C-alpha cells in the first residue's frame, strides 16, 4: 500500500501547527497561573492593611 506523499506532508503540517498551538496555550496558561498566584499572594497583604 502506497501513501501519497502530499497527504503525509499535509498531516505533518497539521500536527506541527497543533503542537505550536498547544505550546502557545501552555505558555498562556503559565502566564495566567503566575498572575493568579501573584494576586493570591498579594491579596492577604492588601486585606490586612485595609483593616488598620
């Protein structure tokens, strides 16, 4: 059975673009997680200072 090389190239490109998208998504998730963690760490300090 012979597989069309053009089809293989298309599949390879599709997989590559999905990997890039996944990496971008992971990067955005890390940035969001970092921002949320920063908010959580800063929140109690703001809360304490507002009670004085």
